[in-house]
C-alpha cells in the first residue's frame, strides 16, 4: 500500500510539473512579438498544445533569423572583381524540345572588375564574331542582374574567355547570359530572395524564353524544366555513369532564330503523341540506366525532321554514329552540331584497347560521314558534368557573417 501511495504521488507530481510547464509556455506566448502568426495564436493561447507551442516558438526563431539577415553588413560597394565559370550545354536531346538539357565539360569564363570606363575583350571561340560593345550577351545578363538589384551599372571591365564553340548549338549564348547575370549579382551584392541558383535560373530563363540550356548550365547534369505559370522550375534527371559525348561541330555558324523559322506553328495529334511517348521513354532510359533504350528515346518529329532540311548532314550522321556503336545521336540544340552518347568512359580507359574505345570509333564514323557529304568540321570528345555555373573567385571573398560561399551559386 505504501509503495502504491508513493507511486501515485509520483504520478501526481509529474502531472503537476507538466501542467505548470504547459501553463508557463502558454503564458510566454500570450504576449508574443507583433506579427501575423502571433495575432492568430493569441486569441486562444490557453488552448494550445505542447506541439503547437513548440511549432510557434520555432516559427518565431526562424522569423528572428530572417530579421537579422535583413541587417547584414552591406556588400554592394565591396566587390571589386569576380570570375565565374559556366559549362556548355546540349539542349532538346531529341524529343525534349525546349525542356531537356545536359551540361558538358566545356567551360567559358567571365571576369568582371570595376573600372573607370567600359571595356570588353573576347578570347577563344568566336572571338572575332562576338560583339565587344554593350550588345554582348554577358553585358546584357549583367545589366539584368543590376536592374534586379535596383542599382545602376558602374563602369566595368569584362574579360570573356570563350571555350564553348560559338553559335554551334552548344549553349554559348546561355553561358554568356548566365555568366553575366551571376557576375552581376555578385558585383551588385544583391541578396537573392530564393536560393541563389533558383533565382539565377528564373532570371536566365526569363531572358531566353525556355529553360533547357539555362537549367543545365546552372544546375549541371541532365535537367528537365517547365514553366508553372508563376515561375520556371527544373528537376534533375539521373545521369548514368561512364557516358561520353562525341560532338561533330561543323565549320558553319548556326543561328537559333533561323533554325526556329523552319518549324511549323502548329502540330497534329500524331506528332504530339509521338514526342510525348519518346520523352517518357528517354527519361525512363536515364532513370533505369538502360542505355539500349536511348536510341528510341531521342527520336523526334517536332524539330529534327524539319531542321534536317537545313542541315543535310543530320540524318546520315545520326545513322553513321549509331551504326558505329553509339547509344544514341541527335541534333544538339538548334544545331548545326550533332551529338552522340557512347559508353567510351566505362572501365579503365588506359587499360582498354583501341578497338574498345567506342567513343573513338563513333568519332571516326562521324568524320567519315561528314567527308562523304562535303561538310567541313571537327569532332570533340568530352563528357557530361554534374556541376553547373559557379563563382571561381571574388575580390574580396563573396561571403556574409551568416553564410560563407564555397564557390557554388
């Protein structure tokens, strides 16, 4: 009986302590700091459960952190120079017109620094063809970033090192725009409302009007992007390991606007159903690492057939690459480059025999096809990359008291 009484007293004390703690917690939130959440909860604060009190206090803590973030020391006047890198991209990937893109291991670099006058120099691919005035897409992107930050663009010096083939369907325009935006955001010291990469993606896609190149260039890997009515969104697609890209790059320049002019304004139901099925098949092939299905997944009726009338090498080269062992082959972006995916990087390439290097066999077949058609060009073997656009360096370091950036967007 004594033991039972002691146990009963213990339970009673425990209940009393919990009630006191709950009452104390409820009392604490009767007079919370002003705000939408506090006004809603103060009406019936005496009925709040422990879980509701914890959730409310957590929300208060998060709001306090946001209030503190608003008063970070300004960085707008501190950044004197910034260097950013942006990868090449291959868009459409067959049926994924204006929606699917993949980042490639070719990088353009942009350095922007404060100056007493406007100055821009181009180096590398297409240096003599790319504008050196304010119509340069790097400058266009940077101006957009400063406008977004609500600031006037100061006199700046631009150094653009272009390692992405210019106007060949490999995302050189997207890389320039994104490089300019990213450099502009750093130089302006603007704090982004969303996660940095997401807002950068939305600004870039708004300029381009489609998300395929922008998403891949910013996030890296394979991306599928859409517009949901209020903003652009993108999700990563599985990238199978060991893939190589074999790219035939013609000597002639291809303009996206010209390649779009050959496309019809409307498509019939058969064409739409065909492409819907191929996109689903393509994404499933990547998701399941079923490389044998890629050649069916990149089939298209919306743009490749029409652009084949402009690029005579398209159809024959796709066949030549796939006959030589490529997993698939398609028109990269709006062309004129043709890209084949191979498994040439599987295993130890240094231990492989020449005949086992599928990428080289496919490259030779593509060059032979081009020669037979009288199309001048070169082949570049590279690979997909999982990393996207990033800050290489900034002077002073691009950081705040709360966040230290390790280089990524």
